[in-house]
C-alpha cells in the first residue's frame, strides 16, 4: 500500500448483544487493513473476540502544511455464538448505533504518531441473520490532520466502546438493549494501520544545544545527523557529525535495513566532520531505515542518528 496518511478507523460489532465500531486512519491507494483482533466484554460479562478490517479515503501522499480530513469505514465480523445469542435468547432482529442511560454513544480510539485521539462512530441499522455470518459496517468522520515536517506519519489503532440498540421483529427494544460493549486491542499485534509519506516541507530541525566549556581532558559532545536521497535505484546517505568544540574525526558506520532485515553495513571516514555512503541496486518497494553510529575519538564522544526513505 503506497505510503499513506492518517487512516483507519476500526469499528467493532458486538453482541449478546453487541456489535461495535472502531476507527483509525489509512489511504485509498492501499488495500484495507489486515484483520485486527479485539477482546470485547458482552452484556453477560463474557469475553468475546472480534475481527475488524478498516479503511479510509485519506490521500496516499500529503504535502507538509496541507490539512486533510479522512472518512473512515470499518467492517466487523461478530462471533457465531454471539449472533446466536442476539437472534435466539435476546430476540433481536436488528442492531444499530445508539446511546445508553448515561448518554454515551459509540467511540473509537486511535493515535497519530503516538498522539491519542477519539472519534464518534456511526452504525446503521443492520439485520441479524438467523444463521451464517453477521457483519457490521461502521463509519466515522475523522478530525483534520496537518503534518508539518517531512517523513513518515504513523497511524495506529486503539481501544473502542460500542453502544448498540437491539430491536425485535416488532421494532421494540430487544432483551437487555441498549448494549454497552468495551473492547480492547489484543496485545502482540502490529497496531500500525498505515504510514503516510509527508513531502514538500522542511526536515525537522534539531534543537541546538549550548556549547559547553570543556574541562581539561574531557571529550567534546557530538551530534550526528543524516540525510538520505533516493534516485535511480541508489540511496545516498550524507552524514554530518558536529562536535561541541573542534572538528569530529574518525569513522562512522552506516547500516541499511528493510524492516528487521539488515541489508548492508559500510564504514566511512569523516572529512571535515562529514562522510558519505552510497547503497546501490535498491529495487524493492517499501520503507528503508538507515542507522548511523559515530564511534567517537580521543577528543570526541560517540553519537548516533537514524533516517529513513521510501521506495514506491
């Protein structure tokens, strides 16, 4: 799924009457999210596992400083035993979004680069089949997102709460309705719904540190930075190591990774505090990471930095 911004709002259906919604951000250029598993507590106090697939109409690429508001859609598969409970014991023939006695309605959690947020979810009237699979589709209007710097923006899924109204064949409230179902994302999953490429802005500027007055014999602090450019199947990494006093000398180790796999590691000698490395034959699409480590010298401390680029 080409790099994409803010997405995926997952919504979960619950039953026993449940069914629910959850939301997060993702792009139209890519496929829907893989199934995310949630543990939801139904009105009888029993834990149930729901599978949620989410998608959004967010753009695949965003220019820094440009705001966008994604519309979110999630498809939830309800466990068979809960469908049976809804249809049989509760006598419900439909479920839909609603409010409980406290005035609360369905809400979904998400995070943009680690900053959490909550969205209101809408669940339309959904017929409960007498047999077979019960799926519930939920939607949510996202909040405006305005990226300010270049790089990858990650959107992750969070917990959610579904508030549902069950109705019988006469249109009256079914047994135990309305249903409030809290759901938590199961641990051990990759909760990143999507990664968006933000372009056209300025790279984050490191906060300058005051120049300390070194004590005799003390090593000078260093700060490493790296910039990566990709063209013609080659990634060029330019490294700069700044020393609090004097000029950094010695070697830097530059390592290229794709996911958890280490592709290549090279050593380069600093000249005037700068070094350069070129990685060739990079064809596979996806996100690559570059790790830079400066070993330090007899007069300077060691330091490190990271960078990334995407091949699309």
